[in-house]
C-alpha cells in the first residue's frame, strides 16, 4: 500500500486504529472487547465492570459496580484484587452502563478473580 494513494476514508480508518485525535481535538474511541476490568478514576473512585471502550481518560463500562471498599484475597492493592480476587468489601448494585470520566488506570481482571468480584454486595 502506498500512503500517497490513500483515500480520505482509508486515512480516517487508519487514524481510528491508532487512536489519533478526530477533528476538534477529541481522541478517537477505542472499542473494548467486553473483558472484565477494574477502573480507577480521579473523581469517581473505583469501578468494576466490562470494557465497552475508551477515549482518552474516559472509559465506558457495562454491568458496572462501584467498589467502595475491598479486601484483596492476597496482598491489598487493586492489582491484587484483579489477579487474586477479593474476600470481602462493599460494592454497589450493578448499573447497566457507566461512563467513567478521569480514569487513570484500566486493570484487566484475571479469570481466577472474576467470581469473587461479581459476588460482592453492599
């Protein structure tokens, strides 16, 4: 492929693939794959849900729960919660869709941790 021969549509498609900002300075939306994640944000605390996508520091989750407090099964950090799961804590009810503004971390949840995160209640 010769870059000089690209159509405008092909150039836009390439820009989206690499998260290049769209007209107006907004970052392109990166599609998520529905994997379980823990998201830490500056102002909204910590959310556990399924990744729908992200754009800059905005993350879109489905079936998300806010994690008010937690006790990691091993260790004590959010990374430990994502790897080993939790033995306790306070989680909100499930919200069908959540937009997290000001996210500073997206942490993939490992299969071994998933059931314990899904089972927590207030």
